[in-house]
């Protein structure tokens, strides 16, 4: 799963924690991308770390493209194992 945001967290922290805990229970890796200057970087880093995903930041369309390319490589690599 990929979670990308360009803004601040507007969900109650308890609700977010419950969703992250559910992802952990279901063994769902959540890769996160912070897009722009107002993204909640600490939250996105935490979600990625807790679920075993990858955190990236992208402050331009080109950086966003590279972030998705990196994720695509990761997915393809894991499919062949």
C-alpha cells in the first residue's frame, strides 16, 4: 500500500493508530510519500517504520516520479523472490 499526502494529518491520532495496528496485524507494508512542504513527515516516517514500509519525500513532480520508480523496483524485485 502506498500512502501519499501533501498536508497535515486531519484524522484523530487514535483512529490512525488503529489503522496502522490493523495493517501490522494483516502484514500490510505501507510505503509513505510526503509530497510538499506541509506534509506530516514524522507521522509518515512512523507509519512506514511500524509497518516495515519505506518512507520517501518528494518536493517536485520529478522527485515524485523517482519515488514511484523506486517503489516499483522494490515491488518487482520482491515478486521475483
